[in-house]
C-alpha cells in the first residue's frame, strides 16, 4: 500500500506541479518514451503526490526474477578476488569510529563546512548575516547532504539485495551479500552521525525518491544494477570524497574514510559485472537503450538535485522556485559539485561501452564529456580515491 499524502493547499499544489513538469518535459522533448514510461509513475507519486513527505514509510513493488544456481559454479575470478577483499575489509561502525568526540553542529569557525560551499555565499545578503546565522545555514546544508546520503544508502541496501538475487553468477551473489552488510553499516553510521552529532535530519529529496522508486520497480536486473551500482553509488562516491576534502570535522572525516573504502569496491564490482554482461549478452539495440537510460539518469542527477529543502527553509522570500533552480544550477559551486561527483560516473560509463558517438554530443552539452578521460573504478585504489584532488 502506497502513501498518498494530500496536497493541503493551493500553493503546495502549484509548487508540486512546477517541480514535476520539468522532469516530464525533459524526457518528452527528446522523444524518450521508454524513459518517460519508466519515470512518469514515480515522478507523479514522488513529486506531485509527495508520497515520501511526512510518511513514516513507503512501499514499492519490485518485479525482478530470482536466479538460482544449482551448479554453484565459481568462474569469475575477478569477482572472487573482490569478495575476498570485502571479507578482509569489514569494520565495526561502533568500534572503528570514536563516537565519544564532541561535534558542535553550530560551530562558528566553518569547521563543518566552509562558507564557500553554501550557494548563497555569493549573494549580497550573505555578508549581512551574523556568524550564528551563517553557521545555521552551513549546518543545514551539511545536514541536508548527509540526510540524502542516508536515504541513498537505504536505497542501495535494497538495491544490492535485489541484484544479489538476480545476478547469474555465484561469485557476484557472494560479493553482493557482503555489499548488503556494507550498506546496512552505512545506514547505521550516517543515521548515528545525523542524530547524535548534527541533531537534524531532512526527509528524502523528492527527486531522489523518484529515481529510487524507478530503480526498485524496474524488472531488468542489469538496469537496477546500472542505476544503483554505477550511477547512484558512483555519484555517492564522488560526494563522499568531496565532502571529506572540505570538512574539517574529525568524526565525519573518519566515517567517510571507512565508507569510501566500501563504496569503491561496490562501484568496482558494478563495472566488472556489467562490462562482461554488456559485451556478451546484449544486442546493439539493448545496449543503446541502456546508454540512453544512463544519460537520462545523469540529466536527472545533474539538474534535479537543487536543494529545494534549503530553499524552502531559507530563501522563499528571495527567489521563486524557478529562479532558485536557475541560480543554483548555474552557480560556480554547483558546477564544482557536478564535476566532483560525475568524475566517478563518466569514466565507468565509457568503460561499459555506454559512450558511443551517438550519445557523446549530449554529454558535451551537459559539460560532462571532459570527464571521460578519468580512470574507471577498477583502475583506482581506495587510497587514490581518498587522495583525489578537488576539481578546479
């Protein structure tokens, strides 16, 4: 049973329609009917009906096949190696991190997050804010980022469980079982940090909800895998690395160091598994469909995660929703974040064969094509990801 949260007022209805329409218009303008079909239902429920807002839970209907291997064939040595690495790299969220350290959520020094990472820092009004008012906005923005990471980790937990059931290789299933454990641990870590240290949690962003539902309910296991393992996990890995670079808060830096180690394995697994599957099992038409689907998800990730919750909390008196979207999407800060986060996606898509000459001009228009020269996940160590410099 789904939650159907009522739109309680005309302004809420207008805002919901305004936020829903661009998602539909984007796919319609490019004639991408299959993409529109995949996302229209989730967009209606997530953006228009606001199903995840104020609801204690949501229910989704997965429709994938479960693959049993009665031969227990172990013929994928690269995945077996990753499985062994996962077993030897397990850590305990309670014991590995020193939670006794105090964190001041309203730190006035910018330790949690520098002013430069608040979109409004370029506005004249920013200089007029008191140190406390600035610290509240830094605190809110970081809490929002980490809240979306928390919700994304829950999606990754269920996505990993679904894919583990559906993949045709036993070595993949065994690694997938370790990933399920990893994702559960990540939920524990981010939930604890948000509740004990930040003392502020945001609901799931409406666009993340749309993407999550679309992936959970897609019957094609490789599309779930592509969406979760390459797109969302890759986006998250770029986010973790960037936040760890810019924050000075020791507990958060430790949390992210451990999580990055896990997520690097997950994305590595996704590239190895899909590379083999796409080369041996899909025809050209099916491969191009995945290519187009990946582009549309990139578009959704790039254009739609615009911190509407921060707008609702602080900036309704300065911007219309449309003006806020334009301001944030065109800001130098958002350009920096896009490059930082997508550099863990684009090289992997290229290695998977999802960057043909047909699709490349579209990525060029998004300003993402230059990232293709980066190294794919199997070519990067955890240390290299952690030490990766910030994008200029």
